[in-house]
C-alpha cells in the first residue's frame, strides 16, 4: 500500500481525479496513463483477511500444535487399524486336497443363490445344461480320468481356471473359495435329479465320487 501523504502535490494536497473522486498514486504513470488509489471492496477485504486467518489456523493446527493429523498421519493410522483387523481375523485357508461337498442347508442355499445369479445363464435353471454341460448326470468333462473318479477338487479347478476356449470364464476374482465350494456343493446336490430337457451327456461317465 502506498502512503499517499508522502507523495503530496507541491502544494501539499493529494491529487484527486475529478470523475471518480479517487486519489492518484504518485509514480504510477506510464505513457501518460495514471493509476488511481481505488478502494478495495469490503467483501474482497474480508475474504482476504479470512484467508490470512485460515492460513494461521492451518499452520498452527496442522504443523505446530498438531491438533489434527496430516494426510500422512491419517494414512498411517488407517493402515495400523487395518493391520490390527487383519491380525484379529485369521485368513481362511482352503484345504483343496481334503475338500468335500458341504451339506449344511445354509451353505447349499448360498450356493443356489450364486448359481441362480451367475451360472444359470449357461448351465440352465436346473443344471440340465445349455451352453455349458448338464451337471445333474454322472458324465463329467473334467473328472480325474486317470484315477477314474470325480471330486469337488476337479470341479473347483474348472471354476478357478475357467475353460476360456469353450466359453466358461474364470471365477477366481468374482467368488471367494468358500463361495466356490458352496456353489459346487449345490450343483453336486442336484446329481441324479434327471431334469426334463437335459442336455445329452458330455465327457466321461464316473461311478465314483470323491
Ligand atoms: C458363459 C457360460 C458359462 C457360465 C456363466 C458358467 N459356465 Fe460353467 N461351463 C461352461 C462351459 C461351456 C463348460 C464346458 C467346458 C468344457 O467343455 O471343457 C462349463 C463347464 C463347467 C464345469 C465342468 C463340468 C464338467 O462336465 O466337467 C463346472 C463344474 C462348471 N462349469 C461350473 C460353473 C459354475 C459354478 C458357474 C457359475 C459360477 C459356471 N460354471 C458358469 C459355460 C459356463
């Protein structure tokens, strides 16, 4: 801000613009154009003072007194909390080798829910087969033909890896291991139900399950 009093006209009075009644600033003349000492609007000034107060509160609150945490601190706190939760909830480990079909009604119900939502489009409502094979008979494409038996593990591998060239995608990222076990248990509970319009058998006949 310029101090007008220092820059008075020779007779001591600041020079005033007749049109606006504002003072002229001394030494602010370029090519004959002179700058007026315009008053800043109140709202602008309050906004400006507001930013100064905000900056002070911010500086003290975040950097000096540390009333509030900085982003980095917040991040660390959240990570620590997540770590604790992780420690408290042990990871579900799937013992694929010893996996057996679930028989609890709640698991089968969850399995049916998943089936009706995702698998039904290709395997048909009663698992009688459509694009995908009929899964109610004892013919399977992906059984363990070497040992002549079919296990839930064989089917689990199909769901995890998919059979892309035949149109079945991998559900590894969509379903948890438990959900896969549930949906397969539901499918296996439909063995021998002989739905109408069942798709012709595909694959090899397996008499031993498990
Ligand atoms: C986009 C169509 C499609 C969807 C959706 C689909 N499948 Fe399949 N599925 C197939 C096809 C096609 C095959 C046959 C693969 C082959 O020929 O090797 C198959 C094969 C299978 C097999 C092996 C059957 C056998 O005879 O060995 C299982 C088990 C299976 N699907 C489970 C599921 C489950 C569980 C879901 C839902 C989470 C699902 N599929 C969703 C198309 C699909």
